C-alpha cells in the first residue's frame, strides 16, 4: 500500500517547503550517459498552513507538487539530484521565484527552505490514465506557487 495523500479544500494556502524527492517513474536509461536516467519525476513536499491561519488544525499536512525531470542522477529519493529544462514547469517555477535566466533547470529546491509561500492547492480527480477517482481516492496537490507570503 502506498502513501495516503491528504485531501483538503481547494484554494490558496500558506506553505513551507520541507523537502523534495526524485522518482524513476516515467524514466528510462540514458544511452548517452549510463550514470543518469532520462525523464523521471521531481516531487516538492509542502507543509500546508504551518501556522494554522486557514484553520486546518494542528496536524502536519504535507502535499506534493509534481514536476517532470529532464535527467535524474542516482541515488534517487530524498533530495535526489536532477536537471529540468529551462522551459519546463520546474524551470519556469525557478525563474518566477528567483528571477534567474541561466541554469534555472539545475537550481535545487533547497533555496526555498525556511520561506513562507502562498500556494494554490487543487484536487486530483482522475488517475494517470484519466480514469475518474472515487471520492475516497481523491487527493490534493500543490498546483502553483503564487509567491512569497
């Protein structure tokens, strides 16, 4: 059985980035460089409403924000190394938050630790094959980072 992802109401919340992880899901071996994988996923994990300003309670609610990776470098998992294209969702996220134009696809998320952000949360209602999820299977993800709170 996998992780039980939380379901909270859609909308804007304060959030703090707590960690990130890389996953080989949707990746393949890189024929040009056997020490890396092509593709894969990056997941930023956000603590939603850390100061209970939205009234969600004192439970620590962790919601992820998925990105596609260009390459992954083992070891994968917690704080794994990756690259992302500068026009990718991750590259645009870095450019928006840091104002960088160079190397934005290789900037690691730890630059966002200990900062309070406003994020938009949405509900996932279908699986990766676009099949509808039942109400008890639905979960929340961070869709966009609006900016510093």
